[in-house]
C-alpha cells in the first residue's frame, strides 16, 4: 500500500477506498492526493476513531485526478451518489425524491413531476421531500399560469381542436396557434421565476403585461393577466417577511442522531420565507458536524436550478470558500457562504435548527409507531389516548394478614417487560391490613423520586385492583401534579377495566389490549408475591436461628445445608446436631434446648 501511495501524483482529485471485497467504503476529495492517501496508510497515535476504522477495513484504493479542486468537489458528490459508501455522509433515498421538470428544449415547454434526472435541455426544481407539497406547488402553477399539460410534440403534431383545459382557462392552446412561441416562452419564464420563489418579479411582470394589454385595447387578455396577478398576490400575502433587504437566502439548520442527521433548509426569496425542505442524511456517529453540513451543500446544490445569493450555516465548514467559489461560478454571480454570529441572521439560523429538531423527532416517533405491537396500538384506541402508551407501569401490593407488607412496580416498554426498571417496595408507614394506604405509599414513593431525579414518566399507569385502589393512586397523582398521566385499574374477578372516571370498561376476552393489561397485572402480582415470600422467609429463619447465642452466618448456612429445613432440625437429636461441621456438643445442646422450649 505504501509503495502504491508513493506513485500517486501530488495533484487534486478524488480517491476511493475499498474493502477486501472490492466495495467502495469511502469517497473523498483532496488538493494533494499523495498527502491525503498517505494519512490512510501511515499510523498515528492521535488519530480519529473513524480514520482508524477506515484503515482497518481498507484493502485497496483508486484515484481520479482532476484539473482543479473545484472539479474534484463536483466529482466527489457524483461518486458518493453512485457508490453510496458506508463511511460517507449521504442523502437518504435521494433517488426517490420527486422534482418538477420544465422541458425548455421544446418549442412549447411543459411542466410536470418526475423522478428522472436526465438532463436533455430540461431544468428541475426540487428535490421535494414531501410529495404533497410538490403536488401543491404544481397545482398552484397550473391554476395561475395556463401552461399546456398534453404530450403532443408541438408544433409538428396536428391537433384538430383545443382540449377541455382551454375552455376552462387552464391552457392557452398553443396547439391551435392561439399564442405565439415568444409569448408562451415568456409565460414559462414566469413559471420558473415563480417556482424559484421570485414572486415579486413575477408580480411586476404580470402587472406590466396587463397594462400593456389594456393600453392596446386587448381587454380579455388584460382580464386574464389581472386574475393571474391576483392569485400571485394572494400567495405573496401569506408569506412571512423575514428580511427587508430582498436578498435571496437559504438558511441551513441540522440536528444529529445516533446514525442519521436531519437537515432543514429555509428558503427566503426577496426577504420572504417562501418554503422549507428537510432531508435525512445517513452518517456514522464519529462524523463531525462540519462534514455533514459540507456534504449536504454539495449534494443539494449539485442539481439545483436556482442558487441563492447567500447561504447561512449553523457552523463553519472547512471547504466553505471552495463551495462558495463553485456556487458562484455556477450562478455566474457572487454567492456568499457565512456563519452568522449575531443579529437577525443568527436568529433565523436558530429557527432552522429548531425546525430540524422538530422534524427529526416527528420522523423518529413515526418510525417507532410503525414498530409498536398491535396490542399497544389497540390499547391506545380503546382508551382514546392521544399517544400510544409505549411506557406502562403497573403496581401491586402483597401481605399476609398485615405481616411483611410489600409492593411491586413492573415496567413494560413497547409491549415487552423492561426488567431493569422493575422495583420492589418494603412498606414502611402502614400497620395492619390496609391495601389502599399501602398502594398510596408505593405510588407516592415511585413518582416523588421520579420528579426529584428527573427520570422518565410513564404514558400509562395500571393498578392491580378495583375502584378503591384506583382512587388511592389517583389522589397521589393529583397531589404530585401528575394528572396528565392516565391511571387505570384492572379488577381480578371479571377482568373489568376501571377507568379514571370510575366507569367500568368491559373488553372482550379476545382483545389484544386486555391481554396486554392482564400480562402487566399478573407480572406485577408475581413480582410482589415473590418479594413478600422472601421477606417472610427471612423473618421466619431469623426468629429461630439468629436468636441462638454462638450461631453466626456460617454455622447457620451449615445447619440449613445439612438438615434442609428448621422442621427437620427440630426432629434431630443432640448427637445428630453434632454431626454438622463447627457444631460441638455444647452448641448442639443450646440449639436443642431452644428448639424444644418445653
């Protein structure tokens, strides 16, 4: 490898790292290919974990030299999209995003949605991550601008009469020659400006054409232009003014997750917020934030028809100047890439970051909801809950005529037991038989501690019992200010569900929601009873053996191991007691006398 690197030219270009199977695992660009590749074959004590992982998996590499670093930048974005390497940041499912296509290579261009990005003199607007928003934008375009939607090849195809769209004012019938090619091209230019968010320029152009038509006594044409102008102004009226300098800006905000990141981009045209798009990028946890932003910019603007004058970023990127130069050359106008430090620009960047956070949380919740078992979804439906009860906690108490009272808490997450969060309670403040007071104590201790420590609260609480136990638990929740958490009871006799308003809900025996509640109740009961038995066993053993002078933990273990139980020990003679290791005749006599007080 080191020998191969020594023959790599010290020129700008793109390199492809491959694993043992020949698969591309990383694509990168470099101003000096030799120096960059040398970092992957030479070891360093203070290297990044991601670099260490790449070196461990890299078995081969290829490289492509370019004439400039900017050309390498563009080629890198294309190769990432082609190979989808594991260790690169990349747009997730970017091939599936729809675009709006304008066929400028035709004499009478059309506007329609597409996923095919082959460039044959066409231009594309997008990508749109939300298909509904794309169709809404296309619907607005067709409502305002009478662009043809047929598939005829004009002007070669002969069309005998105009279609229905002409009669309902949705098409200007270029197939019949009712509009010149020059005027139709002007209409298409207005569509492109409108899709770019340049509503003000479209408004000014429509107003100019309307006045000219009116001056030439073409009142029908002027009336159509007036209606288009009103529709555009109605859309502009709903747009929020962000800046008053009328500069076109894109504002980028992003939020990181364990294996993917969400980038939100706010589109500001003529100082007004006209739209927002968001994208999910797959990225390893070790990838730095600046690389995520840099990769997004290269992949997003690679196919973009419109490039704004200014791009606001949440943090500085290493190749920001190169990206600015590349976009400026593409736009043929200066494009500024900057990181605001104060003022209104910083506020709008924070707004983009908040949008990215909300969208990331929404998408995560949607995916989690798709993984939930049917029983949890059905429980949400039958109880009319706003959100599915992903985290459910169940309580039960256990005692024997008031002796050794104990309680239990079991937790189910996504319909499955989460045993790490199980808790046992030894009742401290209740004497005698009082199940309601015991339930109050354990519920209070659980949620008082949760509030003090800031731990997660459940989506639903289940109480093993009827109206009495449920009322006791609800009073505690009200006292702690947790009334927003629904609390249910599940009685044992007929498995009736006691609702928070004390009404009874009878679910069919075949209900998956009822089966989930039964599992919770039975698990809480099992856990409570097992702890109660443990406490009772300790007390029983302690009262018989721990009170005898000369018996410590070791001798007690030997006695229990030898006889198996205290009852067998009671039936044993003194000589048999002395057979236990560590027990002499004196201690055997003490044990015998204690077990036979008569």
